[in-house]
C-alpha cells in the first residue's frame, strides 16, 4: 500500500507574487485558496492514499489504470513527501501525466503551496491545460474538498504587448521593415495581429492559428528587459502578461515551459510564482532547452541596432550634445564611439572562419574589447537619463529598449572575451562562428556563445531550491539514468538499480570532478539526493515490434546516402505497403531519398519542407499508403497511432556532427578530465535520439510494426550494445529476408 499523503512543508509565504486560467472558483480575485483541510476538516485527505486518488482520476476520465501508472504515482508522492528528487521513465501508454498530476494536485491542495509543471513542447502544454487538468479537477473534487486549480504561464515575449500594439515606443526606422498597412506578407501578418488583438482574451501567441513570423510578432511584443513595468505603463491595467502572472500566483498547478524554468534559474528576479515542487516532463530535452536559454549571439547588425536605439535616447542625430556624457565624452562622442566599434567589429568578422573558436585572434579580441567598452558607456548614460524621464512613459520605453540592447552587446562581448582560458577543461563557455550558407545571405555572420555545461546551474538553482521530479518515456540511456543525471548535475551512484550486465564496459565512465553519490547523503530536503525508477511500458515490445538492423549494408559515408541504402529503403517500403516514417540524420539525406524514390515507389511520398510539418503529418496519418521523410523535429514530434505507421526507417546512428561546436567542445572537456568523451557525449546523444525515434512506432496497445536501422554499426560496433540498451526490448533480427517477410504479413493483415 502507498504511504498516506501527509501535509508537510511548502506553504506559500504571505504576499508572495502571484499568475491562472480564469477565475479560481469560490476565491476572491487576488487571493490564494487556503489548504482544503482548513475549509472542511471532514474532507481532510491527509490520510488518503495516492492510489485511491489515482483510481478516482482514472475512473473520472474513463481511462484504464495501469500498473506502471500506479507505481509512478506512488514514486512521485514519495518524492514530494521526502524531498528526494526523482527521475522516472514511463513508456508511452503508461499515462504518466495523471501519474504525476494526481500527487502534485493533492500536495498543493493539502498544503496550500503550488507545483510547477514544465514541458518542452506546446503540444503537451495544451494537452495538460485543455484536456488532462480540467478532467482531473472534476474527478478529484469530491476527495480533496475542492477542485485543484491550474494556469499556464509563459515568458513575457509570448504575450501581445498592449503598449506596443497601440504605438508605444515603436522600433526606429532602421529596424522597421514595414508598417501595419504595408502590402507585403509580413505587413499582412501585422494587420492580422491587430485584428486578433481585438478579440483575444489571453494575448498568448500560441493561440494564434496560423501563426506569424518572428519579425511580425516583434512589432507587437517586447522582452522582459524592455518592459517599463505595469505601474508606469499607460496600458498596465490591461497587460496580458501581468494578468497571466497574477492568475498563476493564485492556483495550485502552474504549467510552463523549460525555457521559462531556465530563465527563472538564470535570473536574479522572480519569474515563476513561489513553489516547492517542480515536475519536469519531457525531461530528455531539458539540457538542450536550458543551454539555449543560457546562450547568446553577437552580430554586426545587432551592434548597429543597439547604436540606433541608443541614439533615440542619448543624442538624437548623433551630433555632439551639450549634455555631459559618461566616460569623459559628450553624448555625441559616446554614440560615435559605439558606431565606430560596431563598424570595426563588422569588418573583423569576415576574417573569422566558420565553426568553433579555440583561440581568440587578436583583431577579434580588440574589436570585442572596443565594442564592450562603447556599449557599456552608452548603457551607463542611458541609465542616468532614465532617472530624468521616469515620468515619461514613451521616453522610458525608448530607454528600456536601448538599455536592453546595449547591455546585451556589452555582456555578450564580455562573455566571449572571457571564454578562452588556458585550461580547456575549465572554460565555462564555447564560442563559434555561424557563417550563413550561400542561399541564406539575409542572415549575417554571427558569433555564438553557449555554456559548456548546465549541470552546475541546474544543481544549484533548481535541485537545491525545491523538490524536482523529472520524467519522460526516454530517460535511461544505455540502460542507465546516469548519462542524463550527469548532465543535470546530480551525483552518480546506484540510484538506477539494475546494471547492464555484460554491456557495463560500454557505459560512459565518470567524466571527472563532480558531486559523488555520498555528497547527497544526509542533506535532507532539497539536497542532491535522488532516485531513479523505470515503471516500464504497457506494451509487449517483443510481440508488438521488430528491431531490424541492416548488418549487411556498408557503413554510412559523408557523400550522401549510398545506393544500397536507397534500395533497402525501397524494398522495405514495398513490403510494408507504404505506412513508413523515414527519420534521417540530415535534411540533405531526407531530400536525396525523396528525390530518388518518389518516382520509383508505388506509394505517395511526402518530405518535410513540402508543406507545414503539422499538415504533412496530418496527410500521412490520413492515408495508410503514404510515406513521410524528414529529420530532427519528426524524431520527437510525431504521434500517429494505428496502421498508418508500421515502419520507422532510421538511416544512420544520430551522432552529433563532428563539427558541431558545442558537442565537440563537450567531448574535448570530458577527455581533458580523463573521461571518455565519445561515450559520455556522442553516444549518449545518439542513444537518446534513437530511443525517441523508435518511440514513434508504438503509440497504442494495438499498434504493431518494425524499426529498421540501416546503419550496420548498431550491430557491429563495440558501442552498439550501449545504444541497443537505449531502445525498447523489441524482437531483433539482422536478416533482410525475415524483415521483409514480416512486413508483408503485417500488410496482408490489413487487406
């Protein structure tokens, strides 16, 4: 039996900042609901078992309770109760959303605290808000004394800004590519945004269908750093972002995204409402999302735009002003220095080759130093002027926009300059040059800087502050939670139970200094102690699917798909009668396969890029004979249950590209600390993606089919065992005749 749910810790501090969806039933606006037991002691659920709550929830939505779902709900309850972090792998079909929402909702209602649920994708956010949570609230109300309340919260840039919409502080002419009435594709999108603004209740960009381009959205939205604050804004009382923040502070469960969770960890100001538990769904993607949130870029046009913004608040025309500037110059001189520094930076960039920068060339160092100093001086002047215009909303908005741009240029320059320490293993960041291809000339050459690791950030700013539950259908890479735990900054040990047996030798070794398992012992609530649990899958993998590895094919090369691969794909698709999702390691390979097979196959063939991805997936799902080829977003974003998908073809093991600047730098750093960089970084990355790709096949209990991997290294290479251990336990074969015969039998069963 599960341990009873106990009210333990986590109460919200009085007056904590508040953000919800609709009004909270029975609660005055601006007031958080009290713990349920305070309202009705007869309905006190402190002794109720999580299994009873889960059973009520499952019955309420008309579902079927599964053993793995019950096990996961118990594990999540125990994690919340003890404060020990939990990583739980729950295969597709387990019902993991309810398994974490039930104990999370019970905890929030009983204690009066809040729980944050962070996802990687919009689709899962919408599923939670529009489907799972409303039904859960109705089902749990009789047992908890009131329905759990919930809201969705995103970053400020995701909400329409009423001040910007009504003409407040528009972009300067140099950045305005159009006006709302312009007869252009983007101009029409801006006009749509103005029309939508009159009817939307949330201002949430993701609710606008179809969506608009980023450059159109920027005309009606601002970043958090550009916002002048609701108290000073003429439209503050009708601000969508502030309304969302206020609502989310009143509810039990706040649904957000990985990016906002990362920003909450990175910034020193409050982003998310006060909470004591975080559930991170789609946790396999957490490191990537946090890395993106912590990365910055710097280009000559970006520096020039910062100078134009500064000119609007500091010196107007850019000529010398009688006002004294900072750093011993007039306002005009400060602007001239920034323009010259931006111009000098732009002249240096053409001499920088593409890819990772291991050495900071002297010309680039000098240009960055000048740019940093000029941007910092202008930023100081803008701050000083801000005190003089604090009562002028328009001037204040112009100043905030300038300060945001200037600070970004100065801070990014500083960060790049500090990324080239002598000790490679100790370098905090990775820098690389992104030079656009010939067909992307509108994109300027850009310097990027990203953190080498985010484990330290996560361990100190997330795990040590609250209880964390991480879940996904794919967390155990190579049969172990340790590869991802290492990336999250959690200590390594025996938390994940069963070992790999004779595959143990292929596991990544510890990559050097880091928290040891013993470091977490005895730390108590919100230390780094954690446990891992795989609650399995309801699918009978060996009876439902086949893993076919084309051992007879040559290893993949760098010059496109070999002819033998194209022949193999054609024969497999013919045997399957279409019904194929082709997952390729690059768009180049996907297009090559499409071009060479489209006129040969007797089945419709779609390729990512032919239309919007959602439309292509819809066409694929509606016609069983259709095939769909594509790359990365299809590896993780396709959910097509039923006979429309019975064959998943993977062209090669999805290792990071050798010239990937971040992955290669991480491998080098692991090696410098005495670890195995290939296994720790490249193999772990490939194992995770393989598991995600293979997971496209079985979506319901009735699904059957095959995952065909054309890369023979999965069967022949020493690391093949590690990668195969990342996959579900499919029945396996390397015999092409057996594979084709199985597909033909499956296709015949549909006739």
